[in-house]
C-alpha cells in the first residue's frame, strides 16, 4: 500500500472525511463474478470469490457476506472492511485516456483493511485478512466505480491483497483476488490485452476459467 501511495501521484492529504457520506457498496458489487480472478497458496491455485451482500454500517465500516470456491470446496464467509485511508490524485496525475467521455471532478483510491471468517464447522475453513484498494471517481457529487481506463491492458479494480489462515493449523498462505486481474502476483499472468494464467498454472484449477458458471448457487 505504501508503494502505491508514494509512486502513483496520490495526494498526501487524507480525504476520508471528504467521502464519508458516500457508499462504496455498489462499487464493490459492480464486476460480474466471472471476471473476478484470485489465487491462493504458492502454486497460485484458483480461488473463486462471490460477494453475496454488503452494507455500510457507519462512515468507515462495512459488513460483507460471501462465498469462496477452491477446487470442489465451497465455504461461506462473513466479515468487515474498515477504511484505512482515502486519497485523491494530485491535479493532472491521473492518466486520463484520449477522448474520454468522462470528466470527473475527482479521482481517488480508497484503502480498507478487511477480515472475513469462514464457518469453523466447514471443511478446510479459515479467515482472510489484508488490504483492499478500491479505485473510484466523483462526478456531480456522486461516486462511481473507476472504469475510465477499462480499455487499458493492465486495468483492474477492487484489489484484495492478503492471506488466508487455516483455523485447523494456524498456517497462513497468500490469497489475492481482484477485478479483471490478480493483484500483486508475479510471474502468473501471461495475458496481454486480458487476463490469462501462464501455462504452468492451468492445472491448478484454471482449465475452464473462461467459461462463466454460477457455481455459488
């Protein structure tokens, strides 16, 4: 998170109070589940994540429920995200695409701490924790999912970067997911214009990732 804050043109001014009245719930639920990609463990095994509900509890906290799938194992979870810091880009530091149809008043990134717990009675259950980065913009006093640069090869949003810890063993492993790309994982994504796992990882649950399925039902 600190690298993001210091290297991408974000202001050093804390802006949590400026967006306290806005609700990020819809932004987090924007992307179709089939375009949310995630990995778990050192072999970058596929984890699928579906948010089932999200509600704003107060200015800085949200309550979420969801479900995950790793191989044939499905686990429901519930938990919270808590606002850590919200920063707007400095003037002329956000790279607007040529002939953009959107002229935002402000563009920013919200960082949240998250912790989601699966049900302890379920098989292979544990908890997720880490940092979430949400890209947004404000126009006419309304908040929007930032898809201004969606045509760019590297486009992503709603980036969850953290770990999953087993209730049974206490061991923690990497677990990251995001919209359209998997954040903060090196040597895994060989796609150019769109996401595509490198060939050596296909065997770890990625064989049919291009086939949309409502696996959570």
